[in-house]
């Protein structure tokens, strides 16, 4: 075990844990957990807060074999929790399989991503957690248990914030591989967005609108359509991008996945960013908020009214849609949502001040935060918009009565 844990991916948070362990087997992990007063799992460190941290030991699962195994009959793949989506996707593609969706980057670990309700986009696409069919979890006594879709505890166990134990393996739904084309359009006017938001969000398998919420409107519209579906039929008054575009001004275009409408494998088009390159900006912060889909246009109007305050701190904002899932703590739990994402410059005090304004502006719509990003909403506000939060707390109290997997973040956000 080493004592220096270091920082998160963005360099914005330095973990305070007493040490970092990398067990080489599940048995070693079980022994470590059983002998620890406080312990939590660390994924690929792409969250922006103290969410993963503990005053005990942090555990990385990168020492466990990835053991990626497809069960063609069940339509699932079994994968170790510490594996990154990029590695899993490549193995699936080699065997002729695919996942239904991916986040904007393939660099994140599977267990860490689903623990925070990570999602991609698509009017009919659910969060990555919705693809989870089963989990193997090491509990506070070091016992290994399996939680399956359909079990009473399952809907509180996937988007878990790491509070239910350490996930060693997951089974995810897979489907036969497919190809996707990605088209980038420019110059989408606010009037068109406000009149036709749902048509635009449904114009492809996965649609993203990049904006600064200023008078320029939506500077870039990224539409990812499955190759077996018709390409974009309606241009919504936009123009085709003349060259490959990064959504952040000055961003390296080598880092983004193939554009221009040429069909390619799902894993090379659904994420915005390519493995092996720095995604997004790098030294940055992010926030993201979910509101029920019917409030999309009102939410956009509320955010446009803040554009001059938001602008100086903003690298870019992205509007996506996520279909409802069953997970109690998912941003899209029980409701179809629109997601408002913000990539900020790395100035945390200034960002936190602006984030409070955004939360107030979106409060009338029942705003929920992305658990892995920067937010200020407190336990009382969260209890209002996550109606299953009491069930989650009851499950945590039963599974982990001594709060072996507890931390300061959970103390702050749970009632
Ligand atoms: C550049 C960038 C782009 C992003 N794009 C998106 C996006 O498109 N969509 C989106 O929704 N989010 C996005 N995010 C946010 C990111 O997906 C989440 O923060 C995600 O949780 C990060 O996963 P991780 O493996 O880095 O987890 P970490 O940040 O390391 O940990 C997150 C949580 O998961 C828990 N955890 C990790 N491993 C385990 C385990 N084995 N068992 C139990 N709990 C575990 C940790 O304890 C912690 O509570 C992005 C982040 C960055 C930096």
C-alpha cells in the first residue's frame, strides 16, 4: 500500500485518504475491506469532488484481471469494475458485440461511471447504469454478494455513489455490433431550438447541442445516427461543418471521434473523444443538471438569462437528453430528462458561486445534479428532487450500518 494517492483527473481535488491499495485478487480485496474501518473504491478519477474519498484506504481495482466474457445467450458481458469503457468496447467490437450507448469519453471505469449515473445522449437512450444486469459487490465484512436486476435492492445498488461496497464485476446488456455516422452542423438559432427542441433532440440516435447560452445560439449540433437508420433529414437551418470540429475553441481536433457522416463502429462515434488523447480541456471543472424533459425550453431560457455571468468561466456547455431509468439516484431516475452540462475553467470558488445561480434558476423545474460533478445543492434540496433518497439511505443503513464506505461527501448529501 502506498500513502500518496494524488489528485483526480482534472487536478482539482487532492485525495486525503490515508493510503491507496491495489489488490491483485478479489480475495485480497475482501481481506483488505474486512480489516478496514473505512475504505472506498477509486475508479479512473474523473469525478470533480471529494465523492470518492475516505479518511481510510482508497482501493483501485486496476490490479484485478479484466476478465471480459460475453454470454451470447443471455445477451450480457461480464467485466471487472476497474476496466475502462474504451478497453471493454474494443474487446466487444472484436467479438461482434456492442453497448447501447457510451459517455462522451471512453477513459472512465465501468464501476465508477455507473456509480454516479453517468450517461451519454439520445431521446430514447438511458444512462449507462440502465445497462447493468448484475453486480458483484464486496460488503463491509469482506463478504462478496451478487445483486441482480429484479432483486429488491437492485435499484439502489447501481447508482450507489460507492456507498454500498466495492463492485468487483458487472454484467452489462450487449447487442450485436452496429455502425454510427456522426455529423456536425453549425449555426442553430435559439428560435429554432425553442420551437422544435424535441424534434432536434430526436433527430438522431444521440444528439448534443453545444452552446455558451449567448446570442450566438447553438454553435455546434452533433448528431450521431445509426447507419441502419436514415441520416439527418431536417437540417433545422444549420450548415454542415466544413472540417472536423472540437466543441471547445482551440481544442485539438485529433482528440475527437470521426465526423463528416462516414459510418464507423459504434465505439468510434458514440463518444465525443478518442482513447489515447486528452478529452475535453484537461485542467477544468464540470457541472451538470437534469430537469424533466418537458421543461427543456424553459430551462434553456433560464440559462440564457445568466449567459453574461456564466460566460467568463465557461469553456462550453452541452445540452443532451437521457431516457428514464429505474435507479433511485439516477439523474434520469423515473423521468425522461434534459441534461445541461457545463465545462468550466478550473477556478473552483468562482465556479461554485455561478453554480449556485444556475441551481436557483433551475430550481422551479425540480433540478437534480450529476453526482460526479461540481454542485452546491444541499441534502434538503436533494431530498426534494430524488423521491427515493429515503429508500437509498435505508438500504445503505442495512448494508453498511457502521458506514465503512461512508465519507464526508455522503454525510453532506444524504439526509
Ligand atoms: C472529461 C470528462 C468527460 C465526462 N463526460 C461525461 C459524460 O459524457 N457523461 C456523464 O454522465 N459524465 C461524464 N463525466 C463524469 C464522469 O463520467 C463521472 O464522474 C464518473 O463517475 C467517473 O468515473 P470514474 O471511474 O473516474 O470514477 P471516480 O471518479 O474515480 O469515482 C466516482 C465514484 O464511483 C465510486 N466507485 C468507483 N469505482 C467503484 C467500484 N469498483 N465500486 C464501487 N464504487 C466505485 C467512487 O467511490 C466514487 O464514489 C465526465 C468526466 C470527465 C472528466
